[in-house]
C-alpha cells in the first residue's frame, strides 16, 4: 500500500542505485511483512527509469503450483523474465542453451547459474542501470540443501554487468549459515530492528484503508468504526501484520454494519485481556472459528479472498 514501509523501501532504492554491494538480504520473522515489501519494491523498481528490474521469483510452500517451492525453477524463471526485456540477453542465452537443447534448466542451480545468467549477462556490460533480481521467501523452498547451494552460487556470482540480488527470508539456520549472512560482503536488514512506531503506523494505515472500503450505504449515518478503534487495534498488534490481518478478516466477514461494530469491540476486548506472545492472536482465531461454526456454510464468506486482498497491500 502507498505510504507504508516508506523508510524501508527508500533504503532499498538507495542501495540499488548507490551501494557497490551486490546482495541485500531482508530478514524477518514470520508475518512481519517481507513479501509485501518485496511486492511493493518490485513495483517501485519497475517504474523507475534508472533501474532495470530483470526478474523476480516468489517462493510459496502453500501454493498449488509445486514449482513455487522448487529452487531449480529460480534461475530459469529469472532468465526468462530478462530475456523478454533484453534481445541481447535473449540472444546470448539462446546460444548458451542451444548445445544442450535447454538441458541446463533441469540441472542443479549451481550448474544453471553460469549458462543461464552469468555468461549471458555479459551482453549487458554496457547497461548503465543496475540490473536487479528479487527472490522472496527463501525459507519457503522445499529443498534446504538445494537452497544453500543456490545461495553460495549467488554469493560467488561475478559479472562485468552491474548485477544486484535482493533476497528475503526468515532467519533460518541453513540461511544463516550461508554466505549471504556475511555482513562484510552483503547488506542485511532485520525487520525486527525497525522502530515499533513505524510498523504500528503502517498497520494502522492498512487497517484504515480496509475499513474505508466498507462504508455504510447511508453516508448520513454514524460510521460503524471510529479512528480510536483503528488506533487501538494497531497498537495491540505488537508490530505483527498477521494480528491485524486476522482481526480485520474476522471483522469484515459480515455485511451488517452493527455486526462489524460488535466484532470490533470483541476483538479489542479479546486482545487487551490476552496474555503471552501469541495469546491475542490465538483468541482472535478462536473467536473467528467459533463464529463460523455457528453459521450455515452458505452464509460464510471466503476468507482466502480476504487474505489475498490484504497481502496485496
């Protein structure tokens, strides 16, 4: 969403244009907004005439398409994206793959990166713009060994063109043990180090925009929520977007304004009275599930639609 994560996104753009390092790793715990940042960043870079967004790959272990969790699909996907944008790269890529009839696409990533990226990118040595690849959610890869191999290949990547890799993931052991965690060679930003006030404000803005999309049919009537409700909800999330996402999904899962208003009160009361790191989230889930169990299936909304819509921001 516009106006959110502004400082983080600006840091990325500044790094892309002015920092000599070739790898930027954004690390963060689950549901801290890494993918949302990656999506917003891709949009920004795509619209920036001074940057060439060469390709992006978004891992997902829960997607119906198994290719979304296969590390061996990354390099071919990035190469295909760039080939669509650069005839010079496409020509070199074709020349590299022709002798093997494209067999490189089915090999381990360590054997893909040379013929499918490294050598063809030499054709873009005169490109003045930074050439950026984005790979999101490394921890969602189904094969940790293959992922570790790929990260080593990226860390050792050399090319006469100005190539940069932006990576996001949870700080899991096999990623922490890879070369991308070397601060002397790579830029690293840990989301939990970002100020709580900035994150809370982003959550407040996202919640407000979602609520604004569900106004009353009669504009003369009093709104079903208040600004105080939005501020209270944001302040109780502890900086985790999943708290707000789950709460908003529950609140908007009814068409009646009076029901939404009652759910706002239920959520705020539940979160205020819950203890422990995950207590508020557990209670919100419990309220959501109990509410759904009490209603006929025909009246249930599709919560996945709410989730996809929220993540789009």
